[in-house]
């Protein structure tokens, strides 16, 4: 696919997906969704990729849905926004949550609406100090989508989740980190280097073990303790037969750094 709305590259185990509509604060259109889906399919199939970094070009991460996109324009009848969510945003979140590699959101500037949820759908979100998160839906008469009503209460609790969603106030990056919404906040001029170092670290770690960790933690709220213990045992059984476990034990015994392959 010849990308017009994103940039995508992979090197040394790190894939980088950049939302590239800076003049529109990287807001989503149907065309951008198609390109993102294609890039995520490449990540899923390319075993040399060990981590995915998502960021936005220009002065913002992502402003959510572009309301000028043809599928959103009001005509003689109101558009079926639910269909847009089902067709684009639901698959996007599920692809990220089930991706075979860990994911990192590098948040510069504003992450609003679906853009905020895109960052939360990644395993780790790191933001510059000038960044902010905004649940903008109530300002245009909508309720949150793209998993916001699932991510927010789990991360910050019901009271804060409702406040963020109903009042649509900007949440500064530092407070987002303080509340546990994101993993880390750093100075703006240190954001790129911090994410680069983290991506390199993750690319050298046991990929399958990281993804199983994600799966186990996401499953936990719907499991009893006994069910969760059984899931843990199943993952430990699988991982205990992996190359990376054997390598990790060997490296520990030989007092050397491990060389994980993701297998």
C-alpha cells in the first residue's frame, strides 16, 4: 500500500507508525484507518518486529475523528456514527490489544477523543510535559468510544473517569501520570530519546512473555482468583517450553546478558 496518511518503517526490531496529517492534528479518516490497519497487519506478520511505537507528526498526537471526513458529514440524514465505530475504531483497538508485540504510544501535544483512547490502547504510553488528554465527546453531544469507557474506569477509577468524560476538561500529562492513566511523563525535549531507549529495551526482551503478561492482566477483572491462577499456569507452561526461557535461565546461570529472540 502506498501510504498517504501515515508513515511506517521498521528497523532493528522496532516498528514506527506515525500518524501523518499534521495540518489536521492527525485526526482519523476512513483512508487513514485503512492505512493503519495495513501497517498493523505488517507488524503482526513480520517476525523480525519486536515492538511497535505509535506517534503523531507535528504539534499533536491525534485529535480523534476528522468530522469533515465524508462518512461523518451531515447530509439530508444524520450519518450512522455507530457504523463508523464498528467499522474502524472497534477493530483498531482489538488489533492493538491482540498484537503479537508490545506497543508504545509516544504522546506529543494533544491526544483528544479517539486519539486519547488510541494512546491508552497501547501497552505503555509516554507523554511530553506539554501533552494533554481530552475526552471531547460531550462537547459535540456524544458519548466516548474507542474503548474509553473501558480504559478510563480501570485506570483512574469511576469518579475521575466520569469527570473526565462528562466535563471534557483537558487532563495535563503530569496529572495523567500521577493518576495512573499513562506510564510516564518526561520533558518535551527528552520525549523522543526516552521512547527510543524504551523501544530498544523492549525489542531485546522476551516478546511472547510480554504479550502473555498483557493478556493475563487484561483477563483478570473478569476472572475469579482460581480462574486467573489457572490462566497463569497455562501461560507458564507454554513459556517454560520456549527458547527465551531456556536462554534466560542459561544467561542467569552463566552470569551474562540474555539474548532473547521472541520465541
